[in-house]
């Protein structure tokens, strides 16, 4: 638990393979990975979290990932 591990995130952005390295004590949750991808590729990051009283068809984070063309996210631990 106290050992910092590296994770390689593989995903596609508009059909082009991409990688992102993250460091964490345990495997990052998909939500954290999606946020890291958004922060990397969005020119002007802004709040994209739905409020408790909102009832969207698709959560804002997911909609932003679709707008960017992100797909096929895979998390791989680096040794």
C-alpha cells in the first residue's frame, strides 16, 4: 500500500493510439483515468460534473469524452 506504482493508460483519441502514465499507490479507478485524459486534452478545462439535482441522459464527463473521441481505455500496471 505504501509503494508508489506506475500505470500506463492506453486509449484511442479519434482513432489514434495514445498513452498516459499515472503514478498511484493502487490501480486508479476508471473515473480518475477519464479525468486525467480530459485534463490532458481539453484546452480550457472547466467543471463538467453534474449537480445532484440534474438528471442528464448522459453524464457530463462521458459526454466530454465522446466529444473528444476518446475510446478503448485500458489500464496496465508497469513493472
